[in-house]
């Protein structure tokens, strides 16, 4: 079996000048795809599925309110979510075309990835997605739509996931996934593992640590050795906490990189690549259907790390089936 990758040229942001006001590389998705696809052969090494449409409002309404979706027709509300407040002076039609529509394509990509992972019992990577700061009635931190939660609800509606089927999230973006937490806090079927910089937005998770053993705050400027010690110490416990999970999401934010302006951690480039390969090996070894999302990353190296992640998936998958 060869791994599946979800990508569209429509993932890139096309709003002229957005890079000047936010450290997000608006073309990182196409750059990552080019680096990856030049290294491997489609059909032989991997299968590429391209979303041919954006996620529909009908699907978004399974998680988000109509009032919130309506609010995104105004520039000031879009500007608030992306935290580029000067964009409130940009016509909303341009913001919708250049920012919201690419994100809607990436959300559809996560839905496709989730369905494929469940139907084919495999690992599927979406080259976008991972919008873990989106709430039902508002967005934060460049996250408009809660693609992982939307995908879970969609799979339940299609009968591919039961209400009690266990779903797990491994969130290794540098920022705590506050939106995902809020949307799933009353759903006992969903478990969350989140290692995050406690001094970065949105701050530390409140509550008794004994009640939230897999919400793991990290000190700023944490380097490779300490990061991996914590990851290795806690991850197996998390994976062992559920018997036969039906699905796992991996939010592979690379904003833990030492040069990232927003993550506040100090993991080396090789350390981030090692982390991603470590997670992929764990999940493939356990034979759990997996959806990988790329989430945050705000350096010129972000596209390279995404390509390395995809390459690791191809390599680890080949090794697994070569041994059979």
C-alpha cells in the first residue's frame, strides 16, 4: 500500500502583500509540494488526491454557527482572525478570495484525508489544515474553521465513525490548540495530547494537571534533548490510554523550530524532522488510521520541513511493507 497525500494549488494564499504584515509564508504549501513531488514519483511512491472543491457552508454548519459564517463577509472580522488589522481596509471580496477560499480548500482536504484514512486503514497527509484555534462562533490565530472537528462530525454523519469510537489528537504545534479543546471537551470519545509553549498564545491550560495528564506545558526556548525526553516520556502513555482507537490526527506544526518568530521554542531543524519521523513510525507501527495536518510554521524553512515530513511518510511506509 502506498501513502496518500492531499494537496491543491488552491491552498496558497493569493492576497498580495500579506507576507509583509504576518510572518506566514503564503506560498509555503506549493513550495513544500514541489520539494516533495520532485523527490518521489506519483502513482509509484504515493497517491495524490486533489480537492476539487471547497468545504461547503452546509458542512461548516455542523460545527460553526450561521452568525459566525455570516460575519466573515466583513473585512474587519477577517482581519481580527488573522491579526493583521490593517487588512480591515481591504475589500472583503479580495480577502475572501485570497485567504478564506484557500483555507476552505484545505479544510476539504482534511475531510478527504479522514475519509480515506478510515476506509483504507492507512496514513493520509493533508499538506494544509490543522486549524486548532477555531471555535464554533469565532476564529483566532489565523484559524477560521475547525477542520479536524468538522471531519470527525462528517465521518460520524457518514457512518464511518461511531459516536463512541475513540479518536485521538496528537498536537505538537508550539501553540496550545484551544479551539479544538473547547469544541471537544464534552466528547468522551475524543482524547487530546498537546505539548505547547506555556508562554506563547493562548497561554497555559487551566485546571488540575492530574485531570489533564496529556496537556503538557513547555518552557520557552526548550531545546532538542529536553523536548524529546518529554515527548518520549508521555506519548506512549497517551497512545496506551485508549484501546483500539479508530482514528488519530497528528497536528504537525513546525513552529517549534528555533528560528520561528511565533513559537518561542528552540528545537533544531534536524530535531523537528526527527520528531515527525518518530511520530509517523509510532503510528504506522501501531497500525492506526492516521490523518496528518501541517498546522503552524512561520519561517522560510517551514516548506522544507513539510516536505521532509511527507518524505518520512513515504520512507516509513515503504519499510513497513518491505518487511512483510
